[in-house]
């Protein structure tokens, strides 16, 4: 763990290293993924059989081995403990309501020259959703990906998820029932992403692939962008907590560990104006790690990537640091979080106040928890219905409106050396 202070003479140098440190796929991962994609494109189902046996210890033989049925989704939902079923239902209801409010409106208007202009929004035909199933299984991720796709109007929603040793997580299956998933294939890793993009004899291709995964999944999405659309190239999880000394140290420690427990490459950063509070948080982290079932992962993450930054004045100094880090999750556990948020330009999702833990956003708040990582919040946003839709513009002219703007179009076409463009306008003007 690194401890920095803005009062240190070398703070700027150390902070810059943290901002630009990469915790993502290296060239070795890129090469491996390239080979996997090439193999799946060429060999299809045979490649999936080989990779699934090798990586998941699971044999894909007949239809039941490949595909989880909708009947199994429904059974898993009914078999859940009532408390868990109610929790999933609540999460789904809130996620659906939030994303329904994101639906864009079509435009259709006539401007002052008489030109009719507008745009229509339509969903893609098919969406492929990656749901992790290796280090952990996340029904929440399935809801966060499948529900926006359904709200957008996608007709075919396909899930791929690894099932190590053939074991499916019942919560994931129940979430698939709630979200209305059409297909769930028992394949994972970069090979599953390739199957969604290229298609195989069994798995029909999709138009968009979304969802989090490990470094190989993220790299596969990156390499396949253009063959299909993707939501983002997501890296390791991260959280930035801005907290003053009025917080309980054990609460802030738990907030930081909420992301550290995801993966050894996750990153948790604390910005505070109280050095004594920072020391107490660090002590609480050590204690809590010893009590966590995920302690080994959290320990590696905190030791190798954790950061505490002590500042003199949070409202004055924190916004610049926040914007430079452009983190996936930003918690503002301070007296006036709105003032700091007003100066925040780059963050995946912001959690305002001492009573708003990031973990609530992961499950039941409503906004999507699939968010940009690795400083990509500078230029991208969290998953939304728009990731499953595309916009088509339209134009309509009559004689008067063509006479009004057509000559300018012809003049520009001639200037660009494109006489056929100009002629297609000029012939109509005559």
C-alpha cells in the first residue's frame, strides 16, 4: 500500500505514477487471445469443445451439456429461498425502472428551409452477454446486462457463462428467468466471446457483446470490436473513497475492501484530510482482511495496489485528484458531497454521502454497475440501453427546400472534386 501526502515535495511524481499505472492485459494475453479467436473462427463448435474441456473440466457432448433450458431457469427461481428471490426481484424492478427512463425519443421536425429532418432509434437484433463464472458467479451482472437489453427492445438475448466442472450457479439461472434470457450457453472465456461474434454451428452470432470478464474476455472484446459492437473494454475493479475524519474507520475500511475482494488486480484508493483517520482505516483494513473469506484476494489487492492520499483541504484539492484518476466508483463520504460532485468531470458512478455505499449500487439502486475502468471514465459511460440501440437519421426534401440548400451542396461537391455528387443535385434543381 502506498501512502502519499500532497505536502510531500515529490507528490506530483508519485501521483502521476499511480494515475498511469496499468493493471490490465499484457502482450502475452493479447497473443493467446488472438490464437483462440482464430481457432474458434475456423473450427467453431469443435474449438469450443476443446477449450471447455481444457479450461473448465467440462465435456460438451449433447444438447443438454451445451444449453441451459428456460425450464431450468424457472426451476432455479422457484427453488430459491424466499429472501433471495425477493432480493433479486427487487433488484430487477429497480434496474428496469431506471433503464426505462433512459430510452431515447425519436425526432421528426421540419426546419425553416422546409427540410424534414429526424432520427429513429431501434434495438439491435441480438445481444450477447458475458456472465463470469470462474472466480465468482454474479447474478447481479446478468440482471445489469440483460434487463437493459430487454428494455431497449432486443429480440434475442444470449448469455454465455463458464460452468467449471459443469456446475451452474442457481442464482445466475434464477436471474436469467427474471430477466427473460432466451439462451444460455455453457461456454466461457475468450472462446465464448469469439463464438458470439463469429457464430458456430450451434450458436448464432450476435450484434453486440456486453458484460465483464477476466483479462482474456476483455481482450477478446477489444480485438473483436468492429466485427460486433461492444460496451467497453473493462479492466480490474476500482474504487476511490473521499472521506473525512467524521466517518467511522471500520466503515471506510469496508468500503475500500468492497472492491479489493473482487480480484488481486483491483484497486482501492482513499483520499482524506485526516492523517490520524487514515492510520485507523489502515488498521481496520488489516483486521477485516483477516476475517474475510475473500481475504487472500483482498490482501494482495490492497498490498500491491492500495493507496492512501492525505490532503490539506478536501473541497479544494480532491476534485483535481478525482478527475485525474477518473475512477470506476467514486464515494464522497463528506459534509458537502454535492459541492465536490459539481467539480467532478470524470467518474463512472458517484455515491453521495456517508450513507451511500458503493455496494448498494452493485445490486439494488438501479443505475448500471457495468462501468468504465482504467481511467476510461474520461471518455465513456456505464452500460445503458443505448449500448443495445442504434440511431438512423432521415432527410426529406421538396422542390422549395431543395432549391434553398441544393446549390450549396453542389458547390461543395465541385470544390471537393466529386462531379457526380454535384450532378445528382443539379439535375434535380433543373
